């Protein structure tokens, strides 16, 4: 059975206010073509299909048209789990309809672990593979709060809840395998942050839980999985030095900091339990060039001229680091690229920040900051002592986590 593992599409994500629908359409078209050309039997999507819990109409259209296209192909099954950016209820709403197309969706942790065990049939109708489709596990689903408990108690309960849930789902899968065929391979799915995972500044990866257990040990995953398809981290990587425990990474660069990195998806073949899954990384084409240019005025202008000479259509982030104060930097750079296909999305004039505005971030808005950045700026503005910051940040993150879970509960 040939299997493709991807995650973290973040449909609907914008970049400094610029929508990326054309880029996402090109990605999904390429993914559908790859499924055909590689004769893929099963597609695994390990969460963060959308960038937020209320995707717009265009993002929904891209998603459903892609699923219909794959369902009409020779790919026999699609399994999708929700990530922390996704709305569980939104993904689950059409689940029964999609199941008729052999598209299996698990949006939220279920009361019965067996409901997260999906048995997939082969062309002859007999069981061919089992998937433990564990979605993003929200704090409120796996940990019960108690009055007076400390941070260490919360963290211990959190890790125990995650471990126990994976153990229950894998145990249910092994029971199903024993009733069907002993050599059925079992694949796990998850959306979480494992300890030691690599991230890139500015890639949009959020901490999932309050406290140090935002990064959980690879030891939470039970033995007996023939492959583990993970989502959440945008850098493609193995977990715990295992070739069969992987993050596929995001197929598109989420920001300029990711732009120099190649993006990929994971392709492997497996037919029976215990077989080694040799994973091949398929490089994702660049559908929209992104480039961060740093330096003084001469270096930046020189690079812009080089790009223009190649007829580049790149979107640009300019970070000016020269000694000279240039107050009209953006206008100067726009003049340089006039008549080309280049587009400047952001200019950060560090010299102007340092010498003119001192403590004010120039050309920065809320799109540039996450919720933690905003609070830390507030602490700095009020000269909060370092000794008090950790406690305040911990309390703030608990409030943010609670609000996010209230939003999910209200859907």
C-alpha cells in the first residue's frame, strides 16, 4: 500500500496582508497530480488543514474540490485529523458525507478510543491497514482541573492524559488487528510538539500547552506502530532518530524565515506489520518565491537589480541594517523595482528604529506579533522586574488557553 503523508497546509493564511489563494490552488493541484503519478493508495493529512477555526469560502472551496478530485482518482482512502488551528466541529460536520467518498475525518478526541481507529480495506474488500487517527488533544479533553493544584501537577496530568489516550487508541487498534489479520500494519497519526523538535523563528508554530510540556517526549507513543505521521512542526524531520516517526513539515513556507528551506512530503510503501517503511521525501515545487534581503542600501539595491534581471516574481521582505539613516527607504526601493514583477511586502528599517524611534517598533503591526509577543511588550513597557515575569507569563498563557478552549466549546 503506497502512502503519502502531509500536514500543515494552513489554507487561508496570508503574509503581511497578502492573500495566497493562487499559491494554495497550485499546491493542491500539484498534490493531486502527485497522488496520480505516484499511484498513491492512501493520503494522510496530519492536521492544520486551515489556518484558523473559521475558514473563508475560498479556503473551503479549495479543500472540498481537492477532496473530490482525490476521491475520483485511484487513491482509495484519505484520512484527515484536526490540528490546533482547525475547528473540530467544522471538520467533523461533513464527516459522514465524506466517508461515502472514503475520506475519513477525525476532528476531535472521541469518548470511545475505538472511534479513532480506522480500518481501511483493500481492492478486494478485505482489511488492508489500520490507522490510529488521533487529532490534536486539547487540554480540557485530557486533563481535569482541580482547585489548588500547582503547575507541576497540571503538567503531570497533561502528559499522563496524552500518553493514556494514545495507549488506549493503539490498544483498540491492536485488538481490531487480532480479530482481522495478525500481519495488518498499524499507522499512527498525531498533531503535537515533541521534545527536540526543530522550528524556525517566524514560522507561525504555536505552543500547544501551558508550561514546559508544550514539548512532549517521544516516549508517549506506544510500541507497535509501523509508521507515525505527525503534524504541527513546519520543518520536515524525524522524531527520536527514527525514520518511521516523522513530521512531514508544511508544504509551503509560512513566512520569509522559512524561504531558504526545501519543502517536502513523505511517500512510503508498506504491506504488512513489521515491514520497514522506506520513506522517500518528495520535494514540493516553489509556487511563489519569497526572499528576505538584509544589509545596507547598496547591498539591498544590488540584490533587487539581480532579481529583476532574472524576471523574478518574488515577494520580498527588506531588512535595512545600514549605518545611514534613510527616512524614505520604502519609496527608494519601490522606485528600484518599478516595472518589474517583484513585490515588496514589508520593509523593516532597523536604523530608524534604533536612532529615531528608540523603543517603538517601526512598521510593525499586530500581524507581526503573536499573543505572547504582545504581552511581553506590555511587561517591558511597564518595567516589570525579571523575577516577576515568569509568573505573570504563566498566568497569562493559562488565560489565553482558557479563552481559546471557550471559543472551541462555543462552536
